[in-house]
C-alpha cells in the first residue's frame, strides 16, 4: 500500500472509494472521543476493540495510513514531548476528516462479504487425519482464548464505568457493539465446549478425555405380585 496519495486519490466528501477500510478505522478511533493519539496508542485501542470483530493493523500500517490522512488534510499532526528526552507524533481528526468518515459510515457496504476464519473448526473438520486427544487440545486452546476475550470485554466495560464513560451518548454505539461481542463470545464458548466434549466421546478409552464420577448402586424396581380380587366374596 503506497504511503503517498496523489490529488486524483483525494476522497470527496460522501464520494465512493478513495481510502481503504483501515484508513477509515484509524479516523474512527481518533474521532470516537475526540482524542489526540499516537500511532502506538491507536494500535492499543484497536487491539482492545477492532480485533474482536474486524482486525488489528500493525503499527507500521497505521503510520502509513496516518501519513495518507495527513496529506489529504483529514488529520492534523503535531510533535509532543514524552518525558525529558522522548518525542512522539500525535494526531487528531479535522472537520473534513470527520465529514469523510461520516459519509463512509453511512454508505451501504458493496461487495464486502463477511468472512469467517476459524482455525480451530478447520482442524476439527479435517480431524480424520489426527487423534481425538490432539483435537481436544486445539479446542481447549480456543476455549482459553474465548475466556480471555470475555475477560477483556468485561474489564473494558468496568473501566469505562470508572472513567464515567459508560452510558455516555457518544459511546452508545461502541457499547452496543461491545454487548454484541460479549454475547457472541459467551455463545461460542458454550458451542466450543460442547464440540470439545463430543470429540472426547470419540475416544472413551483415553483416560485424559474421560469424565470420572463416583457410581452409586443401581437398585431395580421389584415386581410386585398382583393383588387378588376378593370383591365377589
């Protein structure tokens, strides 16, 4: 992806195309709370939000998009001091940048199919060439990932509450997506857990996959003799 854009690339307000989705994502992160952020800070926010439903670009990718956005006058750049010796470049959106972002958000996505890539499910689907205990380890790893994702989402919601941002009007769309992601993570956790147990059933003789419980006695019901009918006496 080129780091510079010519005048012919310049997106007009509300026009189709002009920028890749990552550039709009960077604009959106900057515009969310009207913040002034460095490329590394944008990356951190992407890691806690965008990666859960889209993807998290590398810092180098973010820097390229920031240069592009600066040249198009969609963001401003300034240098700030960090401590006594370090300096960093920070960015914020311009009014034009926010108009371009709003126009892109309002457009219906064309030819942008949702792509599901789940490496754990692919391995299970091709599991005939492996062993059940190996696939169970793959699914256990996925369960751990999902639990971490749930923990991150819950922590993020509590952190927003501590900062007085929970329920703020400018955060309501992000909160709605967070709630969606939390439901989805809980739902997938249950699905993966059931799949894990089903795969474990394929090898009941393996001690590491077996579920052990103390077995109580089984007392079958006694068959009682039919009572004699003495009503005619």
